[in-house]
């Protein structure tokens, strides 16, 4: 039975080595993502995400926030990027609506 991508469901998946612990790593050629078989998703509650992002936007350094909430700094940077991209998209939609009204 062919392995399917855990993200997009594609069957264009190849084995991509093993972790130090010996677990199989897979790569999806369709969505270009990697994952470990039987790996665990690290999900954080939305409330934690909101508090972490707000704390950083208020001026606290990412390293301090990372230690305080036990969230990797790279994860915090991803959350910040998504937050900023979301605001940019909202502004674009508002500008389009205003142009359509004029």
C-alpha cells in the first residue's frame, strides 16, 4: 500500500532517510513537505498563539517570550509572519472595496 501525504493526500511520496531515532522520514513531491512516520504534530492552543504574538508586538524580545511560554523562536516568527500577512490581506480587501464604491 502506497504511503499518502499527511498534508495534501497525494500519493507522490518518497522515503527521505531516517531520523537519529530510526523513524522513517517521508517527502511529498506534490506539496514539498517532509514528515516523520508516526511523528507528533506540535499544536498550540489559539489562546497561547494570540498571547505570544501580542506580547512580541508589544515590544518584548522573541527570545524572552520563547523562554517564558516554552515555544520555539522559529514558531513565534512563523506566527508573526502569518499575523502580518493577514493584516496586509485585510488592508488590500478594504482598499478594493473602497475603490469599488468610488
